[in-house]
């Protein structure tokens, strides 16, 4: 996947692994400072401080490091922003960009605490995608890409093996953001409360497959825009779809993000829906909620 030399998003932040702001006197002082300097409600700041006592941090800072992974994530995020702005505009709407939080260790999202073990997830409550930094290493390992193969590119411009698979995971999470903006996730959550567990799980699978399809739509449009795909990229993504662990959908605030009890659909289903989005480049092709999947 070609990715260098394009615009980078300003919505990528770093969080977690830092010092948690504790409660108590320190928290009160920090609360007061926040209130005086930034006009932040001190009680709110204190509550945040208390929730941080459980570990992790919910404070984020702009990701300014120039590591390869951060640069890559910023570029992919910018690609998703440009494509989804275009798609929303075409449909007469306005796209609201999500934040992507890169974290290390533990993090508190508005959907609860998460660790590296949680895997990539999207939190609707703060409209943020969470990605822990070990994700890239793990993914290269899962895809069977050794350190030697990384970067042993032919041309400068050539991406590393595994790039597109990583971009696909980010695009899938952004797909959940799009579902949130379109009100789809809210409808699924409501419907889930009125049906049996099995039916609820099926709805979740349909929601996941739609996020895969949206990732395919993004890939199609981004290809038209910047011709970023290289030979083997699609196979790589499909391989990733069937191999990498499920991402975790965070359902409600105040609860820890816990591993899903449902699946994301079979590998075959995921491949089918990603391809459908990829071939059509139109979210109309992504109605996973009616008919057979
Ligand atoms: Zn998902």
C-alpha cells in the first residue's frame, strides 16, 4: 500500500500509559487549576480523576512523534476523512470526523477502561477509535510477516507487507463511526434490547459486516482518489479479516470494554461484504440488515 506523501490527519491523539491524575488533594488542586485556566468544571475533572484511579488515563495529547506507525495512522485517518466527507456530501449530509486515540498500556474511554488486550475498538460515546500501539506488531506477527520482510521494499514508495491490512482495520472502526453518524448503531442497540440473545447477536454480526462493507467502500473511493493499492493488498486485507481478533464494540458507558460474546461473522461473510463494498464504492451496497448475509 502506498501511503507516503499524502495529507495527515490532525485527529490522531496519544493517550494512556501516562500518570493517572488521582483524586484527593492533588485532584482538587488540579481540578481548580483546570477550572481557573480552562474553565473546566472542577467536579467533572475530579470525577474523571476518580475514574482514572482504576488505572489508565483518559487524557490525550496530540500525537506529535514521527514514528512510522504514527505517520501511517495519521495518513490513513486523513484518507478516511477525505473519502467520507465526499460520500456524505454526495448524499447531502455532513461528515463529522472522529478522533483516533493511540494508546499504550491502559486507557479510559467514555465507554470504559481498555487495555492492549481489548483490541481496536470504536467508542460511540466519545466518537473515538482506540488503537493500542502493540497492535501493529501483533498484526505483523499474526499475518506471519517477519521483521526481515518489513521495509525490504523494492522501491522507496513501496509499502510494507501488512500496511493495507492495518489500514483495513482502521477503516472498519471508522465504519462503526459512520454507523453512529447515520443512526444505525443506535437502532441496533435499541433493537437488541427487545429481542433474544441469539437474535441480538445476529444483529451485531450484521452490524460488523456492514462495517467491513464500509471499509470496502472506503478502499474503492480512496483508490479512485489516490491509487494507493498495490498488488496483493486486497488478499492481505481479506486474510486479515479472517485472521485478526475481533474488535470490541463498546456498548455502554461506565462499563469496562469487554470481549464480545458474539462473532463478527464467518471469514467468508466478512470477505463477501468487504468485497461488495470494494466493488461498488457505494454504501447503498452495504445493506447487511435485510436479507441473507
Ligand atoms: Zn467491528
